[in-house]
C-alpha cells in the first residue's frame, strides 16, 4: 500500500504540473526515483493510475462539498465556499489536465460526469429548496430544472470547443458562470448577500 500511495502522489504532482498526456511512465519512475518495474507491480498502465487518482480526488471532493454545505449558514455562502475550494484546486492544476482527460481518457472523465450527476446535482437541488425557505432563492423556480442547468454550466466551462484554453482561463470561466447563475436564481435579498460575499472575496 505504501508503494501505491507513493506512486499516486508522485504521479499527481507531475500531472498537475505538466498535464497528463505529456507525462510518461518513465517520467513517473524518474520523478519517484524507482524503477518502472516497481510501478507495474501496482498498476498495469498509466490509465489505471489515472482511474485510481480520479476516484481518490472525487471522494475527497465529495467530503469537502459536504463540509462546505454543513459549515454554511445559507445557500449563497455555500456556493461561495464551494467555489473557493474549486479555486484552490484549480490554482494548482495545469489546465491541460481537464482537456487531456476528456480527449484521451474517457473512462476517467466519465467518473467525473457521474460524480456531477449524482453528488453535485443532488446537493444543488437540496440547496435550492433550502434557499427558497430562507428567502434567498426565487420560489417560482423548478429546482430540478435549475439543478440540471447548473450541471450543464459546469460541464460547459470545461469544454475546450466552447472555451479554448489558449483564449480563456478555466477558473475565470467557472467563476463567471457561477456568478451569472447566482444572480439569475436569487431574490433581491439574495442579491444583497451575493454582493456582500463578493466584497469579502475581493478583499481577501
């Protein structure tokens, strides 16, 4: 298990720095100071390492999202806390990682799609209903429809055919889409809260 954790940690460091496609098994072995044979004892190929890393990261993200929800007093604060977490992650990742996953590792990318549809969609729907009761979210909205819209926005923000990486910053795209989403679903009471949290974020 020690070898597995070491390999995953070292591979993640390389992926975050250089993207996935450009990193070879030789690079991983050299970075960790071990032989390729040692890596192949734990993983049959790079794809298997990527799948394991994706599973691990999504499990961590699910725990973090639940924590963000529990520690937030309202739906607006919840969204800002989740986005802060996403910003922290994206600040450490080479944007090519997302494009490499979609284009060259569809099975691993499918894990992310499934995660969005199960964990994120469910969380968004519950948060919207909570926000309606608190008076921050418009009561006329269909939470299931808006939940799907939010999922599609997230996916669109990672789509290189819509937001080419040489023209757009992924984090800025996601923040812009989130802000647009929030202003569209919130009441005037919610808008005041958005402005308050935006000011806090800008001052940090």
